[in-house]
C-alpha cells in the first residue's frame, strides 16, 4: 500500500481494530452494490404455481411413466394436502388428487386412496399395498431484468413479471399477449390483434409445442387396462391396404418398400387416448373433458430415402394440405381443397440432407402451412384475417403420414401448439378476449395470459378492478397496468433442485432445465 492510500484511510492505531473496520466497510459497500443491483437491474424469483407450465413450473412432481418411460411433470397442489399455498414440503408424498396421465401413451397410474389413519394405499391384484411416494420439487428459479420496461415497452410474447392488480403485494408471471391501443381476441386457441392473427417468433414457438404422441416410447405392458380403462394400441393405422410396415423394431420404425408409385398412407387415429384435445399432462386430468380440440398440429419424423418421396397430410378447417419431399430434393406444399390438387409453393432441399437420416416436419400453425426438411423450409400463408375463404372452424383436424418408394421413418412424433382456451379446467368460461367480446386496451394497458391456459387465472378471468394509487381511478378488470410492470423473465438458472439423500438443502439443480426464456423480437 503506497503513502497516498494510507492517508485516505481512517486509522485507529490498533491494527486488529483497523482490519475489522475495513472488512466491515467492504461488506457494507458490497451489500450496497448488491442492493442497487437487485432494485434496479436484476432479481431472482421463484415460480410459485403452474400457470406458466411447461415453460415455467411451480412446485411439482417429476414423473417417469411406468409404461413407456416418458418423463413429464405434474402439478403439486398444496391445498389438497392441507398445506398453505406455495408451500413445498420436504417429505415425499403420494400424488393427489388424481393420478397423472402420461402425455404420450396416456397411461394413468392407479390412484392412491387415503385411509382414516392418514396412510395412502393402492390396490394391486385386489390387495391393498402402500402407495408410492414421490419427491416434491420446488418451482423454477428465474432471473428477471428489472426496470427494462421503464425504458422499453414489453413486446408481445415476452414473459413478464408484474404486481397482481388486485393485490399489489403479490407478483404474477404471465406472457404478454396484448399491447396498449390494441383489440385482443382469442379464437380457436390463436391470438388475433386488431382482427389479424399474431404469429409467434420461431424460438418462442419451439418452447410452446406440446407433445401429443412419441412413437419411440412404446408401453411395456399394453395389455393392462390403465389407458383410459382400455388396453393400449398404437394410434397409427394403415389406410386402404397400405404397404407400410408399422411393426418394425417393436413398432418404433415405419418402413415402406413399394415401387408402384401410388401414395401409401398411415392415419393418426385421434380417437385413441385424448387425441387432439388441448390438455396438459401437468394438470389434474379431471378437467380433460372440458378442453377443446386443438387444430394447430405438427408431425415430425426422421427420414431415410432410397427413392420415391415422403410427406405429411394435415387437414385444417376442412381443407387437407400435403407437404412432400422427394429423393431428387424437390419440396412442395399442395392443397386438396379443389377438384384437383393445387401446388401452393415449391422449392429445393439441400443436397447434403438427402443422403442421411434427416428430420422432416410439417405444421398447420397460426394460419400457415409449414414444411421443413433439414435446413430447408417452405411456408404457405393461408391469410391473417379471422374469416378465411373456405374455412370451416367446426371441422376436426386430421393427420396422415404419406409415402412412395423405399423409405424408413424413425423418431415419429406429433405435437400441438399452445391453445388459449375459452374455459378453465372446471369448464368456466372466460369473461373477455373472445371473438364476441374483444378486449380493447387503452394507453398503458396490457393483456396477459399464462402458458398453462386452462389452469391460469389471468386477464381472461379477472373480475375485480385493480387497486390504484390514492386519487386515481381503479384499474379496469382484465388489464395489467404499466405502473405494475416489474420486469422481464429471461433465464431459468435453478430449475427444481433436489437432494441426494435427506440433507435439508436442495442443492442440486436439474441442468437440463436451465434455459433462456424466449419472448418477443426487439
């Protein structure tokens, strides 16, 4: 330490006292810096509930399907066990109030029953045995950029943290759907702004795909009656004496060897399991019957072609669309809405993708038809308005796999888009934001919805005016006022930590749950 530095210090003459004093000085400075950082820059929040699942999870159980092995999460509802809201117990518990349902094979574990003694049992072979208990994982812990909305307006699809309008001491987290000056309508699960569909950014869309079926995960005991009271069978069916072999590798591989040149078809039968319903494996299955059909669907598989062509057919609003990829690299999207098939758009795949197992995807999404093969992409815009020519919103969707020639398909899976429901899990209708009752936002007003749409209490349902500062009119029900914006959620840094044994601190995070929280474009 040089002479000038010593002159700027306060010294008592006692080196021990001086050391303690300057240590305390540095601690106070560090604390002050941290406090400024927390107040103005960034803060850590723990997700309390499942209203944003699967994007963000509150306290939950991590389930591994006993039949097909698919891993998924299920909501921990603290009040069912007599605990206070947002409480996360350290002891393992049986899953209540009902057994979760696997989102892929639709297998439901036997429901646990509570005895008067407080113990939980299930019946195996007609005999009562203790119910299995599971660890309750804490909600995701996230970083939130504070004060960002003091300088920038939220973008649509941002995940925002804000004060509860009717209880400002509580923070909520939802996705921003509507902005000041806009008219918001939720129609068939999609968001319409000022009469035009609002499409999601690509990275946010990837987070919002929901699994309907994964063909790699075949049940170990399909003869059991745990699949909605039935034995399991594959939802894929060959049509018109199709030449497809759908039983290869225990049913996980589809193969076609047919030089005839005719289209060979496989239908996905949505009447098996929950089909195309907008259900969430995270939620209590008691509400599944209240959920609508989701018509924004995406089929994907990995394709190996020797010759011929492969594709997918999706029926959307009464019109069928086909997406094809040929062994020569040709790509096209075709409409079957008229008397003759009509090519809507065409292109070429990268040559390097043709000679290996390459992912093929086709989606009917936000009033677009999208075909992807490896790094190549075709998009056909069906229109952005609410009423499209030839549209029949009452028509059920349908998905088929198509092929000609010699093909091998692996890793076959079906997904649906997030679907903003007009009812909750109890069947109660929303109050606003519908086609008949649009929400017109004024200056400084935002409309927010949870990603777990049927289990989210949000702008659609709020029926009480928001609390405003003294002398200011109460905020309208259903809006998030600009004054109550806290910040933007941007990263899950500590997802549902767990313990190796009985140690009191949950100190090991699930690394695979660490992720960026994608929102709107800037």
